[in-house]
C-alpha cells in the first residue's frame, strides 16, 4: 500500500502499515488490567478520527500515535481545552 499524507486518518488508514504493525505489537504487550476494553477503544479512535489535532495517526497535542494512547485505561485525551475522552 502506498503511503500518503492523510489528515484525520489513523495509521492503517493513512497507509502507514509498518508503524501500524509496530503499534499493534506494543498494544499486545500492555497488561490486560491496564488495557482499554474493545468498545471503549473503538469509541476513542472514532472520536480521535474527527479531531483537528490528528494528523496521519499522530495526536499533535501529545505526539503519540492515537491507537497506542487510546489503548491504555488510564490515559485521557491530551487536549487541555477540550478533553474528548
């Protein structure tokens, strides 16, 4: 798949399969007790997909891949002005 710049796209949608696979491996290593439930994870990613701070899978507020940050129960949306989750 060809890599293209995509605003408001998650990693896989942007075509960045290599980084997506890397993030998947990191998420798999998160202890179950610390990992977000699947439904909550999907909701968070949906919210992030509509955010102006998302560029090619990266949150411009914190610099994290949103798929990774959203996978942690204890993480919150880093937008201090408008926390979305």
